[in-house]
C-alpha cells in the first residue's frame, strides 16, 4: 500500500494512509475486527456513505466525531464495517449433524446460541432443524441469536426475506415455515410466528470481557466469525465461550476456520464441529 494510496481522482473524499490506520485501530479496539491492507477500498466505500449522511466533507472531521464519543455514529461506524454474508442452511452438513444431535438429547429443555446472527438466516435455519428433529411435538428448544450489528438484527427480528433467498429450500419447507406476501408484498416471504417465537435476538460484542448470555448451551454456532479476529483475540473469545458450552455440547465453526491454536480448549469432532478438549473420544455421531 503506497503512502499516497488515498489520492485518487475517482474518489469523492481524500482518503489517506493515516485515515485508514486510525480506522483500523478504532475498529480493532472496539470490535476486534482485524482489517488488512486489502480492505482499503471496502473501508472507503462504506464510510464515504457515513460522511455523506453526516454532512462532513473529509475523513478527519468524521474521525473527530468518533473520537468525541458520538454514540449514534459509533453504532453506524461499527455497522458499516461488519460483513454479513449469510444464507439459509449455509454449510448444510452442520444442520444434518445438529438434527441428529438434537434427536438424542434427553436433558430438555435445550438451548442453543448463535453468536453471529446477521440478518437471521442462520438462527432460523437452526429453528427449522429443531422443529424437524422433534416433530410432531413442539421443539423444547430456545435459541439465543446475537450480533454486533444492530441493523442486521432488526432485519432478523422482522423475518422478512426476498423469495429468491428461499430458492435452495424444498418447496414443502418453504410452505411450512414461511408466509408468502401478496399485493404490495409480492415477492417477499415472512417467517411464521411459531418459528420466530423460538428465537431471542439481541446485540452482543464478543470482544467485551463480560457477555449478557448465561449457559450452559447444548450447542453454540460461531461460524465464519473467527476469520475476522487475530489469533490472540480468537483464543480469548474461545476461552470465554468454553464454560458456556455443556460438557457434551457441540461448537460449530465455519469451513475455513480451525482451532489448532486452541487445542487445549476444544478438539475437532469432525466436519468443523468441535467438542470440549477433555471430552472422551467417540466414534461416529450421536
């Protein structure tokens, strides 16, 4: 990254290396997100919208606003720099494992924490899996779904999606768990109330020393989260998470995440599913 990387004719605002380094420091300290040099264009694009929204003419003025602890803008700043790529039943093998796991749980009620809820596709996928695991009975399952980004949490609570987002789901599953819109709502689908009732959405910053969640949980979904943190931050979060998972519970991570550096906390059970490091070795799935 050149020292003059920010002086470009195609940019509305001047964006210097110093601006980027300060932004990188602020988001790391506040949210643990580790921005690489490759994220310069993404950072500029997303925060340029905040300059326009606040009526500021340069990044120096915007950073001064943050340093003055403007709470509303801090929330918008964090929301702007969090990435929320998600889909229903993403990494589908996890839901097959979860369904089998839930069928064999006898210590009811069951609690599950999804700590990167985004716009809701993942926690609703967990809820659908739980409903199918216990059918025809009502699932004795409560799901806590947290995220740092307040904007995506509001979308998750609403539970309204473009029909296209449901395309990979079998038609029968779509009809069972979603209500299709008509008239001005044509092209949209809303999650059915009985599914929404299984989930509590709330904001949580994994970087905080104390969390507003109380375990232990039967399962924790922390998928595609660790990739945004450096190894020391990952280890601290996992250490804090470990006592919140039941001794025989499951921790689900993303396909590109591994815990070699935290082998004293969790060990691989298979297919990016982890258990307590001290859990006895078992063959196959429960």
